[in-house]
């Protein structure tokens, strides 16, 4: 699934989304970007989130160890973050299972 990033050249930020992520969840833009570069990560299709545009989610970790759930799309070879928040319990369990599996 990580092959979706092969043609990506960077990030595109919508001011409203980045402000919303900070105000609602205290997640900064640079934290969102970090999860795309740190391993392990889980990337999956987010079919239930939007019928209008192809979206994915990533479960990943920041450089400081914060576990994030990030919904994103890709537009013009740029990753566009839609929303970001801390992982919930179920997502943390899924992520931790991946860590155990990969080690």
C-alpha cells in the first residue's frame, strides 16, 4: 500500500484543515508529516470516509513517539492531510500488533 507514495513530491496544506487539527486535536502539521516517514506505518483505504475523492488513512508514529491517525488524499502528486488525531484504543492495538509482527 505504501506504493501510493512513490510519485509524491511533498505535502499540500489547506489552512482550514491544519487549523482544525490543531484546535480539535492539538496535532501540528510537522507531526502529521513525520508519520509518513517513520516506520512502522499502516496505510489503508478509507472507503467509508468519502465517496467523492479517494482517501486513505495512516496509522503512524511521530519522531517523539506520538501515535497518530491521519486521513489524507493525494492531489497532483502531493499528500493532502484531511484530518489528524491521536490513535484510539483499537487503532493503537492494531498498530502494536504490526510492531510485534515486524520484529
